[in-house]
């Protein structure tokens, strides 16, 4: 499929320092591959690296480029390779805690307009995981849409019940059930994609993200793999993040399936996802109510009366605790890193001083 030069929209034009355009090109990151990137320059994706100064000054993961970023870059050797010099301010950003026990976070993509959260209507369907996806998208100021794939596996009445379950806890979210097999409501999914907008596919492995992309571009460009029958889980078809052009001018970012979805400091995203609990907390007796065991807690009262499900309450409390713990742990890690950095500089300074004498 022929690539197109990506046009800069009005918001990003206001972020550009036009005095830098004498030396640099403004281009978009279309792929991330460990320590290298691809940048869309005119109609080509060019492998590129970061300048040493950008690497040296990067302190946090958010300081590095990610797919969807706009950057200042230079190209060399007849535009066969490039160097990224600086990031242009982001409009939105999607991130998660790094998998495992490591206290850090991972950028997923930047400058996304709409996040398409895909769950399949088989063993993958999970309201609690869906709440997590919604929290990280809303924290990044990204509009979410929920897509329920593999609708051909369930009768219509069961699909309707699952959609009702979602809307009962997230009444404002757009939910579409579809099938890549019989193409049920596939046209409705395609209508979501508008020219000039950037979309991101999120979901576990095996839910049909890659198959959906092939449907959107009209041919089997990207490889798909079978879901394991034993546990219903898919293998990672996508192993890196990339921006893909659609024929109507929309752009879609494919991401690897995520086994873990740890929370960063996502207070805003959590509150926006659990608005019913936030509304209840306004009627708690104490302003600093933790909703654990306090007398006069409106949240616990709703839980005991059955108007708030225990599963939703537990997921809310777990995500809040996780977010606070991560924030405190990360700040502590940064403090220790700075202390260690100062120690190393002191040792090197003394070492250099001894060598002089």
C-alpha cells in the first residue's frame, strides 16, 4: 500500500518553532523498534535514531519519542536515514506501568484522537480489565470506543446482555459488537475512521486487532495467528508499534497485545471511569473518606444495599491503591536515582583530581 505524506493539523502547527525549520524537518514517528524509529518523510518511512544530545537529556521515559509523535529531524545520505533532534509538544499520550516489578512506565503511543478498546465476546470478555483500559485512555485525555469482536460466537440476546453490562457502568461510552468472520456491523466500525484523525487499537492478544486492520485496508497485509484452543489466548502477532495509513486518510496505530495493564498515577482517569463511585463519595460524612470502614461512608452504604456491585467496588479500590503506590514508589526511585547520580559525579570528580596530582 502506497504511503502518504502526513499533513500537520492546526493544533500542532501552533506548537512548531518556525525558526527551527531552516535546519530541521517536522515529521511524524511511524514506528518504534527498540532503539530505532521510522519517520514519515514525504512518502517514505525512514529508519532513524535519536541525537546524542536528546538521549543525554532524556530523564524519564516520556522524554523519548514514541509512535505518533511529531519531531524535528534531519535526513542524510539522500534521505536514507535520519536523526531525531527534538520532540514537539504532545496533544495526548497513552502510557502504562512497565510490566513486572520494575518501578517505571512505558509509553504506548502519542497524539491519538480515539482509542479503540477491543475485547472479544469469548473468554477474553472482562469488565474489570475494560475499566482499566478506560482509565488509562481517559488519563491521557483520549476518547475511548469499545469494540466487541467475534460476535459470530454468541447469539444476539447474549451480546445484548454484555453491552447492557458495559453501559450500566459506563453509560457514555460508544459500544459496537462486530465480527471479522461474517462482517456483522463491520461497516459501522469502518465509519468510525475519519480523514486526518489518529486511532489506536488496544486489547489483549487474539482479540482480532490485526484481522480488523486487514479488513480496514482491504487486504491481508499483516500476519495473524490462531488463538490457542486450550486457554483461548492469542499469540502476539504485533511485536512493535506502528502507524498505518488507511485509504480514506485516517491513521491507525497498532500495538502489541498487553498481558499486564498496570496503572501509572491515573487519579483523573480512574475518577472519570468510576463516576458513579465518585458521585457517591460526595455524600460521605468525611471529606477524606477512604471508603474502607468509615462510619457514614456513602460508597460502603451503596455496597451493602447492593446498588454498587462488589466487583466494581473492589476494582476501583485496587486501582486507586495501585496508582497511589506507584506514584509514591516512582518518586522515591527518582529521589534515589538523583542521590546515586550525585554520588557518581563526586567519585569521578575526586578521581580526576587525584590523576592531576
